[in-house]
C-alpha cells in the first residue's frame, strides 16, 4: 500500500495536481477537505498492526484508528496512551499532534511517536529515523512531519510507544463554585503531580447542563472536575485521591464523588467525550452550529485565561460551554449559534483569542491550524517564524501540491499546483 501512495503522488507531482491526505475525517479545522479540488488520498485502508513487545512499540498503518489499536493491544496487556475524545486515525493524530484526555500522564501524540514512514511531495518513501530510544544523528525529521497536517508529505506508517495496562482504576467528580476555583486547584496540584492521576478534565455549569440532557445524567450544573486514577496498587491510588481531595477543599471544592463502579465510570466519561454534540442541543431540540476554541495557555495564567474567555462570550450574549484538558492548560469554549450569528461569533473569536495570545497562550493546543486558524496562527508566531515555515514548505514541496492553502499562507506566485 505504501508503494501505491508513492505512485499516486509521483503521478500527481508530474501533473502538478494537489494531493489532500485524509484519515478518519474527525478534524475540526478543515485540514482534510479539498476546497479547491485535487486528489484526496484516503489512508483509511492502511491497517497494518505489528506489535514489538520487547521494545514496547507497535508499528501501525496510518489508517488504524485509536480504538482499533487499543482493541488489538488489550489482549496483550498493552495500550496506546494518547486519548482524543473522538476516534481518529493514527495518521491524523500525528498530522495534527492531537492529544486528548490523558496528556497529563502519557503526553501528546508527538511524545509517543518513535518514527514515521512518509511519502514525500516527490513520491519518494522516507523513513524518518531508526526505532531506538535515542538518536543524535542529524536533524529530527520525525518531528518536522508531526503537526504538518499533510502539507509536507503523506504519513503512511508510524511506530509508536505502548504501555502496560494498569488494572486498578478509580473515577472521581468534585464540584466548585466557580471555574476560577476549579482551575486554581489544578494549578496547585501540577506543582507536585499525583503519580496515579491519568485524567483531569473540567466542565463548566453550562456544559454539565448540556451533557445531562443528552446523556441522561443528573450532575449538578456547576463547574466540575472529572478525574481518573490508575495504578498497580490500591494504596497508592487512595493516597493520591486523599491528596487531591485536600487540595480541592482548600479551593472551595465540595460534593466529592468517588467510584470504582464500571458502569458509573463509563457514564462519567461518555458525558465528557460527548461535549461537542451536547453543545449542539444546548439551546433547544433544533441543533445549532457550534464554534469550538482550542487555546492552550501557561499554567500560571490558566485560571485567569479560562475565566476571561468564559466571561467574554457571556458578556456578548452567547452561552459559553467549557470543557478543558485543564491540567494541560488546554481548553475548549463551545459556542452554539445559528447561521445568521456566524459573522458575530467569528468577530468575537478573533478578539478573544488575540487576547489569549497576548497573555502567552497559543491558538491551538491539539486541533491544528487547517484553514480555520491560519490568520490567528500568524498573529501568534509573527513574521520571522512564519517565513521559516514557508521556507520549509517551499524546500520540501516546491510545487505546492501537498494539501495547499492549509496551515500557512503562501504568496500567489507559490501556488504552482493546478487548483
């Protein structure tokens, strides 16, 4: 299959026809859509899975989905750490450096990739590095292709790290009077992280209300931290639970719920994973469009920034439904709106995110740039940084056939592909 992809790109390169790589199609920034035409390179049939237990790695095709990989690994006693709320392909996760709910413990996709096999813009097959723990022989090509969103080549295979499954797990919920107090708890906790804490997610009261409706849960509609602890011994987990509870109480946390019941466990996390779809029905049974932000900020600014964004949209007359990978400083504001309100929402988006950038934050923590955040990404990075990115793009894809008009703007004379 890798050779087929190489032949496809060689053919497109010769004719200067754009190639748009596509995985599971779960992205939120339009990165895999062929807006101007071209050939969509569907990687969903790249399904190789080869486990290497001795080195705790697995080789996968770019079309293998996250849940599919974990279903394969589970009988062997292993799992893949990064956990986006959707079920993306591994190639897509690498292309955007996606992360999700378990970054606190296991890192983003970027930290879990050992090597890649990429088909370049010329149709050549490139292995980015050997599958070893350390390598100091030249440029780190692997990292260049991670997060490039298919603008430099097509990722066809990955070697990723895997981990032993820890069988003991607990879930917890803790309520707070304000988003600020919940965020302050997490900031304090991160100065001395708890070893067994795998997930630490925040939903504000509006988001709790939305998920209650869709998932038939009955949680109090107040800012709430969703927690998951995993470990090899119950004693270690219970100590971490007690330590977190003490931190929460010091920041006005209350109504602590703690369970090992698997059904309740799944209910808790299904509600968290379904935030985007729940937001569509927040204002009534007729689904809304939903704007979703993806900013990431320094932990020292977290409580201030998340309160700033929530209050900004509320003061403009829009509900602001928050869900956050709070321990990463990465949070999503979901704003339901109707089509006639779109221009107003986009105007607010630009102002509020530029405010976040001024406070040291970034435009996207995990969703990528695609087409939706090009202008804002350029404001974040500045001219010199963006020119370095453009030079890399021109060097590796001189005819601009790989996913053109995504991630960054090129001058018109760089658009050599037949759009």
